[in-house]
C-alpha cells in the first residue's frame, strides 16, 4: 500500500470491518444454546414487553444473578434486543456482529496510533494496523465469541476496552507532543467504566496501560515533571495491585485441596493453565477449526510438573516468552508489548480464581497481543529487502484467504445447533458437555411436529455417551429424563444414575442435576418419589447450598412428598446460613405456623438464637 492519509485510512478501516463481518453471516441462523437459556430466555427480567419507567430498565440491567447483578450494560443490551425483536436469536446475533465490526474499526485506530508512537513510519503503521485488525476480526477463534449470544458480555467489554486504550494512547501522544490531553483522559476513564459495566475483567485496563508504558511509551512526555509523575503513579499502582493480589485475592481464592465443585486445587489449576495458554497460542498461530473444539471440559488436569509430561515444557515456554519480551522491550517494543498483552489479558482467567480451565472467548482481547508480536516480526521481513513485492502480496493474500476460509467454515457450523453439536462431539469425544449438548439438541428438536424420532436419538446418544464416559452422572440423568418423557424409564435406569451420582465430584454441572430434578418433580413428571428423594440426599450431602436453595429444597420436601419430615434439616441449614433479618426466613416460619408446625417454628427460632446470638 502507498502512504495513506487519515481520511483514506478511516474509510479503509470501515471497509475492512464491514468485510470481516460478512464471514460470520452463515452463523446468524443458529439458535440459542447453553448459557443463553438461563441468562436470556429464562431471565424474565430481560423481557421488556414495554418500558414504563426507568426502574424497568434498571431491573433488567441488574438481572445477572451468577455475577451478583454485575454486567449491567451487557444485560441491558439483551433487554433492548428483546424489546426490539422478542426472543429472535437472529436479532441477538446481529447485535453481536455489529459490536464485533465496531471493535475491528476501533482496533485499527488504536494500532495505528500505537505503532506511530513506536516510531513506525506512517505507511508501515497504517498498513500493519489494517492488516492486523482484519486478521483479528476474521480469526476463526472469534466465531464462538461472536455467535454465542451470551458472550456479548465479553465482546462488548472488549469494545470499550479498546476504546479506552485508544483514548489512552491519544492522550499520551498529545502529552509527548506537549499538547493538551484532558479530553482523552476523560474519554479513557469513561470507556473504562463502560467496559467494567459489561464484564469484570475490564479491571485489567490499568495493567494493559502499564504494559504499554514499559514497552512502547516508556513513560515519555514533553514535560519532565509529567514523565516523572507517570513513573511514580504507575509504580504506586503496581505496588498496590501486588498487595491486593498477594494479600487479598490469593488468600481468598487459594485452595490447597480441591476447589468446591472442582476436581483440582489452586496449584493444579495454575499448572494446567500453562498448558492451556500454550494451547491458545497454537490455536492462534495454526488456526485450524479442528483444534477449536468449543468444549474444553475434557482437558486433563496437571497434577504435577510431569503429569502430563507437557506441563513442564509449556511452563518453560511461557517463561522464555516473558523473558524474551522483557529483554526486547526497548529494541523491539511492539513485539514485547504484544507478548506481554497476551499474558496480561489472561491474568485474571489463568490465575487462582475458581473458574473453568479453558474457554475460547478468553482470547478475544489477548489475540490482539499475539498478532502484534507476530506482526512485528513479519513486517520487519516484509519491509526489508528479503522478498520481492509480488511475493509479499501473494503471501498476505494467501494468509487472509486461509484464515477467512477457516472462519467461514466455523460460522457455517454455528449456523445450525444440531450441526454444531454433532461437529463439537466429533472433535471432543471425551467431553461430557459435548455429549450432553448433542443429547439436549435432539431432545429439543423432538418437540417439533414431525421430529419425534429425535427423542429416540437423544436417548441413544446419552446412553452411548454414558458408556464412553463412565464417570458422567449428567448423561445418565438425561437418560432417566428422556426415558421418563417417552414412558420407558425403569428402576434399573434410576439405579444406574444414582450409582453414578454417588461416585461423582459435585461439580457445578452435577449440582445442577438437583434443580433439574426439582423442576421435573414439581411438574409431577416422575413416578419414582424414592429415587427423587435419594437424588436430593446424595447431592445435598456432597455440597453446600445457599440459604434460598435450602429453602427451595425444604419447600418441595414439605409440600410435595410423602416424607415431609425430611424438610426440617434443610430448613435448619437455611436458618443457619441466612443473614440476620432475612425476610425469606421469616416468611418460611410464618408458613410453617400456618401449616400447624409450631414445634418446628420453635426449634428453628432456637437455631436462630444459637447461630446469631445478640445480633437478633
């Protein structure tokens, strides 16, 4: 490309963003799946049939229960999509695609300014910014982030993170020139707040800025006092961050034994993350759809540096990359920034917090860093005299074509839920979630007219998966549910499921069996009360519930079973765990009194006094 003026660059950035979104169009025909159901379809707070007051919007915005009412901006956007189009998945996915296109545009602006500050020529900076933003937008790893509706929480946050970083580098560029920069400082802060309102990992923005200062910006400023202040401010910020991390975060989340609901400890999680990060790098630099399985619950946990044997090499590679980036931070600041940005982007999710081991959407922002590091090396070759111009052009076009083909293929797979479930299982046959997703997809299709045969396919798939993965309780639970629906469930089916459940780690997914069982039992779906009660006993004996969850279990046992006496222990646990003055506890006590169980009321009040003492 020849030298581009600002206006030409902006128009090309817009064109690239629009072209990139076209590759995802085949996936817009897909439907809701997995976490879309509890967060969108079943979250009635989002269903704004009409907006009468501001409270309607606020109620929807703060309806993300798993995050304690966090992520209000993302949740509000879901509510507005519902207001516009109801529960039409196409409308939700289209919004996701628009956000992705805007992120591509903002990324091009950010990279151009960053590369200019790294002393790249205008031509080289513009060309690199356009190419790298295009590769970021069309990378097949982005398909699940864009087409999995609920991941708007991630993509919307990244959009505002990129805007915050763009405003920050614009502010710093003006400070280096000695010009006024207050407007961009305000914008950077505003965008950071909006990013955090979309998802919590936007809290890493200060870390991204520190990485920029250590590499590309190097705390430069026209005014010596400002440069000194920047070093001092980031030094204090880094110190405070270190104190919070080592004395608050680590003690709070650290588990020498297994995390609640997991089969790995903090040490094992950190060891495993070394392999996970290297896996991400492999997916980025060798973007084969077959390596992007979407489900990663089958990843073996690293029990030591040598089990599996790839753990130590993976950690060694990470240490080498970090040392290399630090060593080159002055001579090759863009490369160093890219490497450090990749790892900074994974700092929260690859740490001691009790999260799933791997998800593709976690690379939505770190992908920028990986491409920047590679791009710095590649552009050094392209702008050298190693290759002829024709060869360079062919290489770039071939790269774009190969990446585009991979993304187009993945988008096509995502365009149909059954196709996605079948492909995901073919790529990850050891994944419980892949088997369960295919079972559930067949079951959902069986409710449509003329598709009744899918119920048999759901049962067959779950049985096959249960045989392939003998540790899975979820798949056997699905067998019981689907056979009950068909009218062919046997006592042997229930017994096999209960035996699986007894030997299972009480993961978040296995704990969810309790609520599925209660939902079905309350609808009088089952005709085996003893098995239902045994299911409740097994799960509640292996995990701790929240007060409101104990109340729900107790209510079911008291009102809908032939053994209401079993409810008392659950109501007692609710009283013990509930905060002082919890209105739900008082409501429960009143209902027990009305039901004639004043003896239980008296005993539970004694528990309250014993638990809370003078606080009552």
